[in-house]
C-alpha cells in the first residue's frame, strides 16, 4: 500500500445508518491514514436521526453526512478498500470500481429496522456502532503496508466474521 491515505467506501442499501456510522468511525479513528466515504445502492436520501444522535453522544463528528448513491463514486475517488455492511448490499451486483479495490463483507444487523421505544432504538444503534468500531479497530491494527492483496482480503473477511466484542 502507499503512504497516501487509503480511500475506503462503506456500502449499505439505504446509506442512512450503518455505513454512515462506519464512515464517521474510520475518519476519526483512522488518524489520517484513511479517507472514509459511504454510499448506498438505493439511498434513502436522509441520514437516520438515531445515527446522528449516536455519533454525537459518543463524541464523534455528527455533521456533514448525507445519504447518497454509490453511482456518485463511479469514477472518483479510486478506492483501496470497499466494505459492505448490510447483507442485502452484499448480495447486489455492485458497480465495477476503478482500480482494484480489496473488498470484504462486514454484515451488521440494521439498527434502523428496530421498532420500539426510544431506549430500544438507541440500544440498537449503540450495538451497531460497537460492532463497527470493533471491526474498524481490527482493521487499524493490521500491518497494511506489508500484506499482499490475497492475505489482506482474507484478513478483512475474517474481521467480518469475527465474533463482536460488546
């Protein structure tokens, strides 16, 4: 890998919750080593207010996010890593991305699908945040500069299958 920040795209169908959380976590915790983006195959057009609430509550930047189509990234920037964070997006036919990004599936239950009172919704978003944070922490611990593409792909897939620490 190079010395420039790695461009990372988090994909989800609606791009309103999980992919937004992942974008925020990696941009803050990546220490300038990464530039994270998020998009969806069928974006809702709005960011879920519980995603913003969760980021704000946990001290992460909570402004400037938008629900957008993955078509917005068809040409630029060129991505190094692409993660699907929902099962439906992983099953869809993705665009052909410029370059040769390494991709992995990191399925996370959809907190936006939780019905119930505010406490139950807040808990679902906090659980999703913790799962994504754990996986991103494992990504940040990888020796990215020394891994060959096949080894990197295997390690990223393994992170997605890792039991989540809560």
